[in-house]
């Protein structure tokens, strides 16, 4: 223990008082740039340029001799009585005693106390490193300074509390500067987190008693001056932040979270003052600065940006409101130097901090009402042209760096620049100069974006990562809105936005390019609007080879996802088909490439042929009809497409839609040329569909009977109680003494079915449907031309006609095979009565069968494969005429017509020689039994000369098959009945006898 000296006594007294120091706050804030503390108070340029304050508390009772000894001990570091060197704690307590007893020495004392805190931090970090290295039991040899640090805090806190005006500014600058020095000095030490790990760094320093004490001292100083003049504390924070960032960021974060509103307001205010001190609102402030230049010219603005950047994560709303308040306050009628510099200052902040730019950009645009715009115009009207150009350059640069609210910013500029799009209200009209300025900004914006976008390509060649453009990144989510605005074709507006779509497509290739083209193709409703899509493709096709395939794929994805309405879907298909049809008028090869892209998704588009909306199904048929067939397509997909196209054709035929019929017919013709298999499948489905009971009435056939269903409404009246019926039944009938028990079990069925009156189509409509169907069937069969009469059809492909013949047989008689070509004797008809009746009923119920037989007959020798149908129908007609007791054949009009059609068809197919096939011309002049005899002679001829394909010979000159009847049995024996009939009716048929000579 040291001997009892005035120094020891003073230290002891001071230590006892130090234990009763005031509590400290938990908040803290960093300051920068503290002036030297060795200058005495009152000296010019000193931060505390006030009269020397008196001690806040009672000083120890020291005589002048004792005070001199204390000063000597403090300066030399040696005990003047014993001559031994003072320890660090003794030296510190000596300094504290002088601080209490001799206020003019406070600068020197505070400077000495820096070493105490530095020693404490060094010891703390050494202990931390030892514990992390597994040497927890080994402690550093440094002194324990906890009590000394606590005494220092107690003294300084008491001074600040008793006289904040004199002490708060000085102490806050000292504490914040000391925290900055300690943070920078030990930033590289092992165990100290990197500056980017803000939370870990904050946790480390707040765990250290020395730095935590400094933070509490600064927080107390700021709290004591927050209502009077906090600028001194904030200035120190800014200065220190400039000197020691980023190691000082943890201080900024902590103090900012403790005093957010105060720090935001005062930091901006101090930054604006410093900004004005380094220039004026003239060209010097309006030049476009880089971050480095700004740091050298305006030292505190970088610190302002850093502090606000830290606070933006949690207090962005307060920062936004303060920035907006500064902006609108600068537009007032009374404008001093700071008001003139406010807008350049805010622009400088936005340039240096994308975070602040994103915080305020959207709300700032919304606040730019016509009145505010006119005030801005007046505010900058007096500036030179060069300064205005610099200002516009800064604004354009900031817009390019804007992410949040980019689309609103764009629409604001466009709506303001275009007089037709600005809603002018009396008193709120925008000045013409404002419109011109917005026009200029848009043009420069597009030019700057073009440079940024196309320079990215050169940057990628140099193996450097491409620089992002936040403005375009934000617009990626507004491609549809841009396309809608572009398609309005409003003067300059659509040109600007179309150019922006091009830049956006190049910047975000390939997603935005295909998306933009997709929306233009979907939303365009006229030729002029559709030309915007072709123009976009013309610009992008040189750098995007797969643009059209990607666009078509996006169309398919949107359709499957249900993202398109029926109206937009129909418009999209119509536009795609239109581009493919007018390939020569559009950009080179666009229609061809679009056709190939659509052909890759035939199956997807084919599903829409069955869409419930007829308009969508029709335009889908149009699109597929103009699409080239791919060289290779999956059989299952092709078959599905054929079935869908056939189903669609009958639907539009039933709906009497000429446009849909045209599209559907064209599609089926295109599909029939895809492959021979496809052609046969189309013929099969067309014939089966036409003969289906649901479609038969389209061609004059018997309509399908209505389905008998269990209609609950119809059954309501039939609900009866069997118990009640049996009670009445047993009461009316006496069965006593009988062994029988009779019960009523209800009524089978619901009575007679109501008579069904089938809908009969007009003959003109039926004839039109038949001609339409046969015309399509002929084109699918490969006929070059068609005429109203089936007998006049051009030569039909034998293979196609054979396909139709096989389908006819399978449809009318499913149990018959195509091997039954030989003609049996007449007696054989007794065994096939049921089948013959079925065939006769089929021809009677569906007149289209006769037209189809005529078509088959035109493709010789395909009619041979209909031998079963011909036999059954002929047998049915012969049985009818044999049983008929009428005087003439006109009493049975259908049988007469069927007989004539059958014989003529067999003659067309070269199954009968001309002399026999001409007999149908006299059927209407004969009696029924005579017709029976003539048909019997036909049967005999067919029995002796079976209709076999081998009997036909191909004529290379005509390209047709023909039959040489001279090789068959002598035909004369089959004409005896015919000649007898002619002889009997010579008075009426004499003129026709020449047609029946061999």
C-alpha cells in the first residue's frame, strides 16, 4: 500500500465519490472529426468555445502545494514523495482528481484517459483470443481497469448532467472520436469480426465494458442536447464516420436505432449545411459527380449516405418522409442558399446511394403534381442552359438506377410529355416547358438505356460480369402493360414504348423478348397493331434465332395454364395465321419460321379444335390449316389431330358457319396430304361421322331418336304406393277358398312413349350439306375437280375409293368381311333375308349412302368391295317389286329411285355392261313385276360375272382402270327379258330401243 500522501488521499476520496456515479444510457451514436483536447476552453476554434466551466461536483480539499504535487505526478508519472513510478490505475485516478479539481486541465486529462480505454480494449481482446485458443485458464497480465472505467464514467456523466451546455459537446466529441479510433485500430485483430458482419461486430464491442461505457457517455450527451442543439453531437458523428468507416458502422447502427428521428433529421440538416459550405447551387453543385470526387469535395456527404443507409433497413419510412419534407420545403416562395441547394443535395444523395433512391423514388413521382412541376420549373428557370443539361443528365442517370416504381416513373414522364395524355384542369395545367423537359428526359433516357444495354454485350466479351440496369429489371414485370400502351398507337407514346420494348427484350433475352412478342400477338386487333409485332421481330431476329419458337412455346404454356381468355386466344390464333399467310409482305422468312414453330406444337393446338367456344375452335382450325405439316409427327398425335378436325367439321356444318366450314375443310385437306395413312384415316372418320345417327339428319337421313332417360320430373307422377294398390285390389276381388294369392306388382314402364316428331331440315340445306361433304371427301380422295353431280366427278384415287368402300361395308354391316366378293345364286337370298333387310333399311334411312356409292364407283375398281351392300340392296328391291301389286312403279317412289340409283352406280363402276346399266332409264315406265324381271336379269349377270378387281385393267393413257366386257360371258342371254319388255311397251319405249342394242 502506498504511504498516505495528498495524492493517495485525493485518489481515495475521489474513488469513493466515483462509486456513486450516475447511471448510463444503453444507446449510442458514432461521431467523427474531434478537435484537439489539449486546447483550453475559450480558445478560438475550440469546440467548447465557452467560459471555463466550474467543477460540477465538490472538488477534494487540496491545498496549493498538494495540487502542485498532483500536477507534477500527472505530468511525470512518478510519485513525488516516494519516487516510484505510478501504475496505470494510480495515474488514471490522478488524472480524474485533476479533472475534478482543475477544469482547465480537462483537455490534457481526457487525452490521457484515451490510453486507459485503449489498454482496457487491448486486454479484453487478448483475453478473448486466449479463450478461443483453448487457454481459458491463462489470463493476460494487464491490470483490471473496470473500477477506473466506472469512475471515469461517473465523473463525466456528472459533469454532463450538471452543465450540459459546457460539457456535452466536448465529451461527446471525445467519446465518439475515441470509439472511432479504437474500432479502426483493432479492426484487424484476430477475433474481431469483419466490418460487413455488423451484428457480430456490434455484439463484440458492446460486450467490452470500455467501448460500452464510451457509448453510454455519448448517448447521455446526445440525450441532454437533443431538445436544444444536437448539431454538435451530430457533426462529431459525421466527422468520425468519414474518418473511420466502415469499422465505425456498428456505432452508427446502434445510435441510429436509439435516436432514429433525431439522427435522420439532424444528419440531413448537417449534411446540407456542409454541402452549401463547399459550393453553391450553381454549376459546381449540378455537375455529375463520381463517388470519389464527391468525397473529396464534400467530406460529410459520404458519411450522411452511410448513416442513412444503415437506418434505411428499419426506418425507411422516416427517411422517406424527411427527404420529401426537405424537397417540398425547398420549393417555397422564400428561398435562401440552403433551399436552393436542397434539390442538388438530394440528387447527390440519390446518386451516391441506390438505397435512398429506391426509398424515395416512387413516392416522389406521385407527389409531382402539376403545381409542384410548375414550382420546379420556376425554381430552375434562372439557371444557365449548361447547368440544366447537367441536371437532366443526373435525372436520367437516376432513372436508369431506379428499381422501385420504375413503371410509374415511366408513365409519369410519358403522360406529362404528351399533351393529349395530360388531364388539364383549370389552374393545374402543366407549363409547356415542363412538357418539353419531360420529352427531353424520355429521349435521353432511351438513348442512355440503349448504351447500357448494348454495352453489356461488349462487357461480356471481355469476361466481365454485365452491369445490371435496375430500371429495366423492374420493368420486366410490366411487359404486358407496356404492350397495351404501345398498341394504343398514340403519336409519340407508342414509338417510345415500342423502343423500350426492344431494349427490354435485348436486355432480358430470351424471356422478355418472347413475352413481349406474345402479348403483341395476343392483343393486336388490327393490321396496324399487328405490324408492331412484326417490327419487333424484325429488330430482334438478327440477335435471337430462336425467338419465334420461344414465343410459340410461351403461347402453348399460357393456353395450358388458363392464362388466356377465350377472346384473346381467338385473337392470338387469328394473328398467327395472318402472319403465316402474308409471309411475303412481312419481314423476311417470319411467316415461314412461325409456321415451323407452330408445327412443332400441332398436338397442343389440335386440342383446341374441341374447344367449347366455337370461335376459338374455328380460328384454331384456321391456324392449323395454314401451318405446314412437319416432316415427322407421332402417329398418336396425328390420329388425335385427325379425329379432332373431323369432329370440328361436323360441328361447324351443324352450326351453318360458312367460315368455320371453310377452315375445317382446308385443315382436313392439308392433313390428308401429310401421309397416305393420314389420308385413309381422314376418309374413314369422315364417312363414319357422316353415317353416325347423330349426324345423319344433316344429309337428309333419319335423325337419332331421343334418349330415354330417367327424368326425375317425369317420374314424379308415377310415384304410387303398391301397398295401397294391393289393399284396394284385395278388397275388390274375393279369393276366399282358393289356394292362389294374387298381388299387384306395379305397372311396367310409364305408358306409351310420346310421339317423336323429328326435325326436318330444308331440302336446300340438305343439298348444300351433301355437296359440301362430298366436295371435301373428293378433295381428300385426290380428285382434281368436282362437279354438282356425283357421276361427273373426276377420277378418284382407287386406293381412296377402296378405303371409302371398306368403311361403308364395315359401317352398314359390321359382321361382314371384305372377302365376300363373289355373287351367289338368287336362292342364297333366302339365307340372308335379315341382313338384306338391314342393308335396305340403312339405305332408306340415310340417302347419303347412294352418294357415297357413286363416289366409290368413280374410283374403279373399288365398287367391287361393296359387293355385299349391292347384293343386299338388290335383293331387297327385287323382293319389293315381286310382292308389289301396284299398276306402275311410281307408286313406290323410294324403291324406284333406289333401283335406278343402284343400277346406274353399278354401271358407273363397270360392274354392268352399258346395255344393262342403261335399263334404269325405263324403270318409271314399267310395271313392278317387269322391274323385278329386269333386276333378276341383273342378278343373273352378276352371278355369272362376279365383281372381282382382277377383271379390271389399267389404262396408262387415261390413268384409269377399265373393264373389258368382251371377255365375259355372252351378254345376249341376259337381254332377252329386256327386249321382251321393250317389245311389250313398244308404243312408249320404242324410241329408247336403240340404247339397248349390243
